């Protein structure tokens, strides 16, 4: 696999990867020389050190990497017998959200996920992963169908936010997302949500209410994007203000795990999911199968009660009267 497109902070990694690639081509597949072995070791250590100490803004850049695997990549790598379901029965078929029946191991599931696209043509068709009201309506219809037949639901979240255009607002964007939050909380079947890349604003939360909510290590999950936050607070989105916003928002997996917003941080391959799609898919599949085994053994009443309590207890509140002893 060719080295991925380097990010701004990966200059040293990229230089070593290019040097290693050149030396490996010159060796023509024979036993690696001591120089090649040394560079491989140095490259591994460099990746470990860099990716173990990413700041929040660098994490955002990794989550947006153009070669990072998306929902339809995982369909090819993890799922069998995928049958896509189209349309919302009201307006159209939003390509930013994909839905369909699939098989994961021995489990039949309903898969729902954001799709950004890899090529320019696909990105434009998918609105860069920003779904319209019809996308959330489609997703909710398919969730209800899955609940009717007691089929578990898996949601992959990867969006900078819901589409912000006038047409989307005219067709009830906010109302559809609010309805999704309510209806997902009442689904009588297991729901597993994983943030695989960007988890931005209500666009992410619209398919984010589940019995298990997890994130990939280098994903982010936030009420607003760093650019949006910087624009509101400092009236400009520069590298400095975006970095400050990303740090202030506590949007990375390590923060959210400590705050008990998510259940698990799913590890990524060394250097990020974009460097090894197969390894990332195998790791993600292991976690999903574990969640399904845990949840399918619960009765409907217990499942829904646990889901309610999971979201009800998020956040720490201080009663001022209790604190003063009144």
C-alpha cells in the first residue's frame, strides 16, 4: 500500500516513508538490508510517539484524512450480504446517509452510516457527508423497520454536521433531528453507534442515540466544529483560533471517555485508520460483535431502561441549595 497523503504535522514521517519506499524498490524484494531494517524501526517509533501525543486540532485533521475508511469501505471489508435501502418516501434519496440490511458474523443487522465520498464527484453527490432532512427521515424509517423485526441497528457517524442550506431548513432539518433523538431513544432493538471519523453537531447526534456509543481513537465528537466555534468566539477561523477551539471543546476520544459520554475508545492502526483499512476493519468488527453479544441477551424492558439511564446520567450537576446546606 502506497504511503497516504501526508498531513501538516507528518513531514518527518512522510520523509522516512519516501526514503524507505525508495530503498525497498532498489532492493527488489530480496532480504532487507540493515539500513532498511533500521529505517523501519525508526519509522515505527516516530509514528508511535507522534500519534500518542496528538493535540486536539491534529486529531481533527486525522479524522478528516481523505483516505480514511468510510461507511461503504467498511461494508466491503466487514459485512456480508449488504442490501441497500433507498429513499424516505417523502422527498428523495439522500446519498449522505446510507442504509441497508447486512450480516456481521452470525448477526443480521441494519447498517446506517454517513458517507462523505472519496472522489470529487462522489463527495458532491454526498454533500461531503452533510445529510438533509430526507437523509434522517430515511434513516429513521429503516430503524423502525429493523425494530419491527427485532434486528439490531449499527450506526456509523462521520459528518461535519447536517447540511446548513436554506432548502434543508425549509424542509425541517432541526425538527427531523429532534424527532430522530426521540424515536431512537424508544427503539425496541439494540442500537450500537460508532464515531468513525467526524462527529459534528446535530448532524452526528441525529443517528447517535444508542445502547453503546463508541469512537475510534482519532475521531472527534462535538457540539460544533472547531471552525464554527472559532468563527463565533473570535470572528475568524485561523490556524490559531481553530486549535484553541479544538482544545476548549474537549472533543477527542480521551476526553469524552473520561466524561463518560462514550463507552469505549476503539484503537486504530499505528499512524491512523487511513494507513491500514483491513486492520481497522478487523478491530472494529471485534468490538461490534462483542456489543451485539452483550445486548442481544437483554430483554426489551431492560434494554430500554439501560439506554434511558445511560443518557439521563450524563453530566455532573450541583444543586446550589444542597451545596449551601439549605
